[in-house]
């Protein structure tokens, strides 16, 4: 039996995540109970894709300090750990949104770079014009996919950044209403903290939210302002390094740009 190309397994995992997440979100829109099997299947697909990516980028896991240090700062490992957490934890439907967004872009790029070319071979010399109709149609679809992915990538990454903040709020509300474990928001806030230092989209989202809340509480009673300042101080000192910066500086290139290219060339980010 021939071995399966890991790149196809990677794409299969994203396809499973995308289809399962679509069903879960559809049930959510209609206020139906969470389909637990589909929810777990979605993150199973994500774990499959991430496992392949991590293995390709870091190699076989090793129990030494150097490998562990590389793994902990690798965003693929971070998202893999997050996917594993959502797989074992109590379902939170909104947690699927970031992963489904990544999978949408990867599936479209895989379709353009790996599937469509198989049906658009180089035209033979002297081919009839009629024989070119279907390839021309597919090539047009491929170009449209490329333009759409390129034009909407930054928008999607900003959407993901705000979704991850929304998940934090959802988990905190879950704790306050005794519907969520206290570990869940702590885990997610720490994850967002890591993303803040690695992703310009997350940094921009946090700084924007910080600015809006500052403006909102500026004319409120002192007690509300003090509460907000206390919350900011706790978040900012989490882990011993500043989290919310007033300058809002962004790195020139974020890890997201790397992932869009990797999806076409092989098993890349997410």
C-alpha cells in the first residue's frame, strides 16, 4: 500500500476542521445544543494538521532543553496545544472560529495549488480551441481564489485576533456564571499573551480594545476607572513582561504571512 503524502493528510485535517466547524456553527446559529461529536471531530482534524506541521518544522520530539525551547515559542505548537485543550475541555462553540478561519484559507490555497493544476495540464501543441474551454475555466477559478485569499488575508487575521479576545471574554463570563472552569480563561489569556508578542494582528487588536475602553471609562466615576486600571495592571504584569502597550507598535511582518505561503508549498502554519 503506497504511503500517503503528508501534505494531503495536512489538507485533509483542515478539510475536516472546516466542514465540522461549519456544522457546529450552523447549530449554534439556530440555538441548538452543541453537536459534541462534530465539535471533537473538528479539533481532531486540527490536531492532525498541526501534528504534521510541527513534525516537519521541528522534527521528532526530543526530551532536551533545546528542542523544548524551540517548541514553546513555535506558534504551530501553541495552536496545537490550544486545539488539544479544546478537544478535552468543555465545548465552547466560539473557540472553533479561529481554527475554521485558518482552515478556510488553507483549503482554498490547497485547492488552487494542488487540485486544480491536476486538471489543467500544459496544453499540447496544435490543440483544438474547444479542448481549452475547461482548463480556461479552471484557471480562471484558480486566479479568483488567489486574488480572494490575497485580498482578504489580513482581514481574516484581524478577525481571528478579535475572536481570540472574544473567547477570553466568553470564558470569563462562563466562570462568573459558574458554567466554566476557572482554568479555561487562565489558559486562554496566557495563550493570547503569547500571541501578543508574536502577532501584529493580536497586538493591534489588544491596543485598539484598550484604547476604546480607556475612552469609555474616562468620564466614568473614579471607582470604575480604578477597577479598569487594576485589571490592566494585572494583565500587563502577567508573566513579568508588559502586555498592553500604549504605543501600539507592530512588527514589519507577522507569522500569518508565513502561513499563507506555506499552505501552497507544503504543510505550513496552522
